[in-house]
C-alpha cells in the first residue's frame, strides 16, 4: 500500500501556495500510482514453479525409467537409438554392425505388432512408442554358456536364472527400468522388449493404454543375424 503524505510547512502559507502544493502532490501521487500499476503488469518467472499436470507422466516422469550414462556404459548405439553394452563380445566392426541391426529388427517387429494393437487415434501412445527405443538399454550378457534346451534339446546360449535356481535364461529385464540383459545371439530379446514397451507406456501415457501388448505381442519372431552366429536359437529357422 502506497501512502502519500502531504506536509504544509509554515502557518503563514497563503491559499494559492496551498493549492499549488496540493496540485503538485496530486500529480506526484498519480505518477507513482501509474508506475506501480505498470510494474504489476510485468511478466514474472518463478523459480519454484511446480507443474499442475496430474497425469501418469507428471506423477512418475519419463526419465527415471532410463538408466543414466553412469549406470549404463553403452559402447554401441543402434540406428534406432537403442543403447547397447556389448561387453566386447563382437570383435569386428562388421559383427557390431550386424548386432545393432538385428536389435533394431527386433524393435521393428515389436513396433509393428504394437501399432496393430494400439488404438490408431491415440496420438499420445503413438508418440511415446516412437520415443521408446531412445530410452532402452540392452546389455549383452558375458556370463553365458552353451546349454541344451530341456524341450527342444537344441544347443543354445543361456545364462543362470536369478528367478529359479538351477534354471537358465536367454534374456531378462528389470521391472523398474528400461533395461534388458540378453545372450549374444539375442534369443528372447523380442518378448522382453514388449514387456519394457508396456512398462514405458503404462508409466508415461496420460491415460494407460487399453491394448494388451504383453498378451498379443509376446510371440515376436526370432531375427537372424546376417551371418551364422551359431550356436543360435534355431538360427536356420529365424526370420530373415
């Protein structure tokens, strides 16, 4: 609140002087009032602004699902943007390129299936699906060995399961991060990608998607490298 105080000094001041003083004081008060009004109209920027969006994306946030560079030291980025930690298992540039392209082909299979399941008019889900590969981290396990499949009796690469003692896995994922560990032949990568894409959409979409990606896209075909990386999971039967 602005207070303008008018003080008339001297008892002998004439009426003309008094009126002049009042006019001057009034002019000063008016100028100050206009100045304050102009200041109040200037845009301000708050440093403690909090978003008011109450959707899933605001509550959870996109980035916490993505492993930071300090958590995940990628040494390969696929053309689609998927970060890969190879643990030095692809010795030549040709092998690294082939692995990157095979990982992207798995993603293309998952994306194609998701596009057929998701509502075509859901722009939010479609945009998040396109963004997903740039947040995904894939590590090529280096603790694998060649084992015989209990059902097919096919010799495949696998690493010890942490879910079931004595069992073997070709791929696993984290439920709280976009992170997949997979054998060098990439067996099991497709279904785990589906699960991670579903996690991404459930955490970040403004409205959770109604489509059952896990149920309808779990049977993603295995993808063949452009060279025979046997022992592979039915390499001769994988999709070109």
